[in-house]
């Protein structure tokens, strides 16, 4: 058992906090959260968290891990040109080894910025599972695909086989899912077939949806309906869908997503950087949809800090509505934690609550930007830097202590990453 004592605790189940509290971790779960008391039990480890905030770890509910290999190269280009002229050609050259080390580098960055649960929506998912297992992170790894004429049945068989093999690994720390790239790369029939498989396997299916106005208008020109309208007609949303972006939505389309309990992942920094548009965060929040936060890939963000995207989503909501009360710090932090966990299929992650998984971060409040802790929710949402995170615990295991990651050889990963980076970009 692990005892964390004397901490400022943000459980996130209610808009309150514990000024001086303890947490007991037994195996992978939280056994106690409450006021500090004198304990007679013996603990394998005791962490004195005086002058620290303890909160659930962040959840990155949409990203492409190995796109670290394309970070900072093709900036300031619209999405369709960026994908077709630059990203897709390089992705054709990716090897399993490239994806493995690109993913590990992303995992290192994610842990350092306080993420304890992540997803991946990319190539070679088997090696990504390997990287996640080694790192100790919690994740939902998807089998990603698009339509290929004459090969769709084979693709779906491979997707089903992947999910059956990898879902619920490591005592539930790793889940598996299906992921269709987008309506503009996948047929309505493939979406319908994927939904049936996802329901049969009881897993989520991820997709990019309504990211740019151009893709929506082009789709209407082809099918006479928007992607959401067409996919609803095909029965896609009968599955447990988690849709990334959703920048360009009508009120009727929001109602379709709400009716089917579709999870929506905001990726504001990527959307702004690619010029895709500004999501109506406040409207989506009021709609009752389960909103969460994703960073998208490091090639379009260009970092993997959920904290930064959460903060940007808050500011967008306030600026767009001209109402500073449109979203508060507590609500925003739930988007970046428990809501993200639910959108990835984890029902006992994202809160500091007895019986929940022991995924949490310890934040050093002695940093100059955090010394005023009258309202710790405000301090996290508006003042914290990702590097203020001192310790990361996932599934009851200490993954980072005093700023040092214990499960990954960072120097080795960086050196191998650079080799792949130089080869892919012909440096």
C-alpha cells in the first residue's frame, strides 16, 4: 500500500477540495480519500505531499502518438493540403520501429505533462500496445483504417482480430477500439459495418468528424447530406462513438450526437493552428454532450499538453460568448479528466474516489506561479505550467518521481527517435 499524506486534494467529483488530506492506494485502486489522520497500518511507501496539490491525471482523448516524427516541419498550411501533400506521403514510409520510438517519445512528453490516460489513432497499433505496456500508462489503442476498394472486408477482419487480442489487457489498463479516419476517406457502408463490429465487441469506435467547413461542404456535394446526417442514416451512431473535432455543427447535428450519446473531443489548438475553425465550446457544453479534451498529433499542435488545450478551450468559450462565466475551472478540469476517460471507455478513471483506479499527479505548489492556493481549481486551470508536475502515479504504480520517469530510458528513446526522424525527412 502507498500513503500520500498532508495534500491539498482535488477529487473532482464535486466542486470542493480537501485542504489537508490523505490518499491510500492499494494495488491499482484508491482505498481512501479524506482528511489526514494518524494511520496505524504499515505502508510500503509514504509520500509527504505537504505544499502539493494532488488531482486526477489528465486524459488525452484524441491524439496520434507517432506524429511526433513530423513535428514542426510543415506548419502554416491548411488541413487538406497539409495531409495530402506532406503528411500522407511521409506516413507511407513509416516502419514499425519508427512508430514504436515515435510513440515512446510522445508517451514521455505526455507523462511529463501530467497525462495518465491516452489514446492512439494511428499506424502499427501492435507496437503502440508494446510501448504502452512498457511505459505503464493507461490507454485505449485503436486499429485505424480507411476504405480501400476491394480490401474493406479484409481490413475489418484485421480490426476485429486486433480488438479481440488486445482489449482489456494488463488488468484493464489497456483497452482497444476501432477508428475510421474520416468520412472523406471512408465510405458510409464501411462506417455502418464498423459500428456493427464495435457493438458486437462492446468497444468504442473513434473518428474525425466535421473538422473543416470544406470537408462538410464537399461531402454534401457528393451525398446531399452532411457527414453526421449521412452516418446517422447508416446507423453508425448506434455504436459507442467518440468523435474528434466537431468544429462545424448545426443545432440539428448536435441533437443527433446528443440523442446517441456520442462523445465529442475538443482539439482547439490543432483546429486553430490548421485554420480549421473555432469550436463553439459553450454551446456544446450546454447541449449536454460528454465533452473532453484532446491534443491531436504533435505535428499539428505542436505539443501534447492536455493542460494547454483545456485552458485554450476555456478561453475560447469565454471569448466567443463574451461571457466569462460560460465555463468555470472545475468544469474545464472535468473535461480534461473524467469526461475523457468516459469517452475512451474507462468507467473508473478520472476521479480521486474510493474504488477508482489510482491515476493521479502531484503538483508542486512552491513554484512561484502557484504559491497562492486559496482556490486550487483556479490555480490549475489558469496558472499552472505542465512542468509543475512532480510525481505521476498510474494504476497504483509510481511512474514519475521528482521529475524522473522510472519506466523508460529517455536518452535511448531520444537517440533512436532522431535516427527515424532524419531518415523520414531525409536530413
